């Protein structure tokens, strides 16, 4: 499928200059109103739990959008709320699922979520479809959630449930090693410090849950993001090394198997993605992949000018999915 060469993103508000402000300010100042989730907890096959947050159309719907959040995010992220609200206003039900440990309560097992964990999204999809209420289910993911969605679609291939009809991923770090390395740059210290602060807290809690399973003294040895993945992400997620973890978590290694219409959107000024995260070669030759590179937008930003309620990303996701599932 040819690349999307002319993006419809009109550009960020004038006061959001550059990729950093376009990434940070929407999360700081945007507040999506009127989203009253209904929470449901489900059990996983390994005796853990996942918390699901539903937003349903008042008249009910036969169509469901499943929304996946980013690293150390949750259903409270404004892009999740905005996507859910926009789809519901346009006739869909919405479900935002929280990765393990991200819903406000630490999960039970000796494991956490990660960029390539497709088991849990598969569990959620199976559960949502088991009700028999939905004829169509579309995926929308942001950052890590975009990578998870892409890997799920790519690894499932033609074995996807027939109701899963389309997928959209924004700001997805399709190459996890490249994304980790760029976080080590001096100009990205604010993102690295924020993410590591939250993740280190979870490592300490997990070590308290499971005494002797983690050597938390190594937290002081973390200098680069690779160190954190080598000492903690890989072992707690069941990988022998950070290198193997990065390879198995990177959606770019699996998206060739995609068999449903899938849109990948990234901003060229995204401060925490590199060109390695843009699967240009694969998308150019693939019948189901659409890659849209915008001039601006930052990381999961894509704010609109004029104080509009919804971001361009939320509208673009709906437009693409509607177009690909109109029959």
C-alpha cells in the first residue's frame, strides 16, 4: 500500500512550538469532560487481573473500539478519554483497558506489562467478544499501546477473530531498542526521568511482593535505559536479556503478518521516536499497512488549533476505521 503522502493534520496551535511542547502541553493542560467510565475487573488465564473501563453509547452499539494506553499511562490519559468520547458520540461503544499495575492497584503475579505483551490484549478481546454484542471491533493504540496493538495484529495474522476489522497506532515505538536509546539523549531527560521514576517505584513494590526475586540494589546502577531493561524489564517479563526483550517486543519484527487495514501515524518531530520506528519499507510494499508521517504533532499530541474539543488523532482514527469498515 502506498504511503499516505499528504496528511490531513493541519498543525499544532501556534503556542505549541516544536516537538517537545507538542508532546508535553496537551497532556498537562487538556481535560476531556463528560467521560464516566464503568469499571469491570476480569481474571486472566494466569490468575491475575485486568481492569477494564467502559464507555457505552446510550442506545448501545454493535461496534466496539478497544483503546490501549502508553507506558505508565492508564485509562485516565486524556488521549484515551478523548478517543473513547469521540467514538461514542459517533455511535460506537468504547473500552479502555489498563495494563497490569496501571489501574491504581499492583497486579498479583511476578510480572508486569511490557511493549510486546500481546497475551493481555488478546484476553481482553476474547472477553469483549464473548458477550456476542459486537459485530465489529477496532483497535486504537497510543505509543506503547500502539506497539502492542500492531504486534497483536501482526502475530495473529489471518487467525484474528473475524470481528476485529481495523487498527490504528499513533506514535508507536515499533523499534524498542531505538526508542530506548533515544530516551538517553540529553534533550530527552524529562521523559526518561519521569518514566524511570514511576517504573522504579513499581520494581520496589514488586520486590516487596516477592522477596528475593529482584535485586533492587541494581536500581542504583541504572544509567542508560538499556540498563533498566537488562536488570529488570527482561527478567520480570521472562526474557533472558535486554536484547532478546527488545527483539520480541518490537512490532516492526511482526507487522508483515498484518491482514486487516492498519494505519500507523507518527510525527516527524516526535522527540522520542527515530526513523527506525517508522516502518517505511514494510508499509510501502504491504497491502494492509498505511503509514502516515505528519510534519508536526509531537508524541501522542496532535492538538488542534482553535481550542477544539478533540485532537486530530482521535478524529483521524475514527475516519480511517469508518472508511475501512463502512460495509
